[in-house]
C-alpha cells in the first residue's frame, strides 16, 4: 500500500512505467494523455493506453440483481438537443449491498489490472491511463457514501498501483467541467466527486495540476515538472 506518493521528477526512472492522470470528467485528462502518448511514441517507446473503470467480471450477476432490486437505474439526459444515457447507483441505501459491491468490484479490478497493466509492463510497454485505480476508489466512495481511505478495500486497490507510477490529479471546478463535458447532468453531479479526488490527492501527496490553464500550459507542467528526467532527453 502506498503510504505517501513520492515524486519521480528527481530520478531517472527505469522503463517501463505507468503515467496516470486522474480527476473528474471534463478536467482535460484525455487531451493530455493523447499529447503525452504522441511524445512518448516519437521517442521510440512502446506505449499502451489503458482505461480501467467500471470493469465487470465476477460482479456481472451482482449488477443484474441490483437492477432488479432497484439499486441501479438508467437515466436519460438531454443537453443542447442531444440525448445521453447514464447509470445511477443507489448502493448507499444498504451498507451490506455497498460493501459487497466494493469487494466484488475490487476483485474485478485486480483481475483486469493483471491483464491490462501488470503483464504489458513486463512485456516492455509504457502504460498511460486517465481512468484507473484511484478513479475506481472515488466511485466506490461516492456511490456508497463510505470513507474507504483507511479500509481493507483501499489497501487492495492501492496495492495494484505499480511501484514506478507517475500520477497527477488534473483539477477543475465543477462549473468548468460541466461547460466542457456535454454528458454531465449538472455541476452538482461532479462536485462531490471532485471533493473526494482532492481528499485522495492530499492524503497521498499526489501533485495537483490546474486544469483550467490553457492546454499547452498544462502539458508543459506535466512534462517539465512531473515526469522524471531522461524520458524526453
């Protein structure tokens, strides 16, 4: 388990490694991931993008049961004439259901992490992600209304982060996120999630980047202050 995130900027890191940008929808993570991937590939690195969120394997029957019991619901959002579907979970209504979901979801993440991240790292791929372990932790805390930061679930999830991970929270306020992302139902929909993201970043000492800055300024900060020396030399 990570006790405190240690910046890798001052070290020349052995490849392969994981670059992980996290934050609420609309923070600009995907834009930065695309730019960084292009840069890494130009340097000759084998790069693989991984999206690891809302994975389901053992939890599939559980989700189906929750749908029948009213713990999950599909809703339709209409913004600017466009319709979007999204899922709402009510796992906070039952502590037992919420705890079981967190356990099954964590097991699924361990399985998929092995396949999508750990094995590719061993094969020499540099992994870059904008949806990964900490996003899953935020979802669990949001959907269950539980403080999981000091729980066994947190230990399981944090143990899945490769030891040579480079992480950063890209943060924007909920109003900015709502304006950027058309499938966000309302600013309130991401406000609580943002609060959890900031709490996690502070607890583990993970650097926070201001995502309201121009795209290039955010990119330069990630490249010049967060990534270790030697990658782009």
